[in-house]
């Protein structure tokens, strides 16, 4: 498995240096993730696959992964687009319907996608988003992880936009059990020891949960106040992401009946 790395040319506060997309194979090239429609990305696809992709797989419906689909469709109208359902988001209406000219069909957990380099198994790995997919190439033990892992950083769990920390941790465990040799993420460098990074992620979330419970025990009861207590020196631009993380932890604890809420106030049960 030697995919071509194609950069989506979309650096920014939320995307870092920008997204990686991956092109698998030459005769029937399969593109993983659609980028945002930047011309340089389209040109990179054309250079790597002059006849265009034979299939576009999208890991999830966040804009930096899916919003380039109309531009790809406009340039290569025969290419089909596939992803997992997420009602109300781009590419998530009824099968065969169109979003800006793009017709989507749905992938399910356990589906197999044929590529020139061998089959990819479709894994539904929710948490970062409800529709998140990863793609497993067993022959090379390569896992295309989308936004599930980022070397040198943690993953945002957007609790107010369908994110679930409980689901995310279950998905990490599922990925760990595959024992991948490498993970190819949508952001950052190749991850050569995915199991070690997953272990660090789980430890980090346990530490953060302890901080949330400690703040509650001290009488801090709102999401904003807990965020300020845990992240006292965070720059203003990053506060919304930190708030989402705190809320994700509280929702996980609530599902475990360890905390409860009354309107906007949370308490330990």
C-alpha cells in the first residue's frame, strides 16, 4: 500500500497546516477525502490521476473533508462519492439525492471497498463526528484515520455538533485492537506507532476527566467556569474548542450517572 499524498491547500486555525487526502492505485484510483475545492488540490489530483478518481471516499462531513466534493464532481462528473450517513449535513440526505450536483451513496460498517492495492474495510468510528469512518488495509496493516488521530495534538470532540467522547473512546479501542503498523491521518505526519498514540490519548482523557471532576468538587458548576478553571491561560481563539472538550467530558460522565445537571449547572452525583 503506497498511496499518493495530496495536500488540500487549506491551512488555518482549525486545520493547522491543512488536510491530507490520499489517492490509492493507478488504474482505478480511489481518493480518500475531498478537501475544500482549492485549485491546487484539483490540479494535484489531475497530475496523480489524469482521468480523475474512480471513486471518492469521505471520512466524515466536516467541511474540510467534504466541501471540495462539488468541485471534484464538476471536473470529473463520473466519479461516485461515498460516505456514512449523518442526517442534515452535506451528503447525508436520501440515497441518490444531490448536494450541489454531487450524488451520494452510503457506506456501512463492515463494507469492503476494492482498490488496485487490495481491499479496504470500512469501519464506522464515531466520536469526533457521528458519521466518522476509518479505512483499514489489512494487507499492509495501514489505517486511514481521518480526524481520529493527530500526531503531536489531541482531537477535538465537538459536543454541541454531534461529537461524543464515550463513542470516541470506544472507537479508539476498536482501532487499537487492529494493531495497525501505521496510521495515515487527515492532519499532520504519518503515525508510525498508532498504538502508543492511542494509549497517550486514553491517558490524556482520563487526566482531563479527573480535572473536570475536581472542578465540580470545588463547587465550579458551569461549562464556562470549568473551562476557565482547567484552561486558565488559554488564548481566546482556542476557548471554544476547550469548552467543547469540557462539555464532552460532562456528557460522558452524565451517561455513566456520575454527574447530573440542572439547566446549565452540573454536580457530582
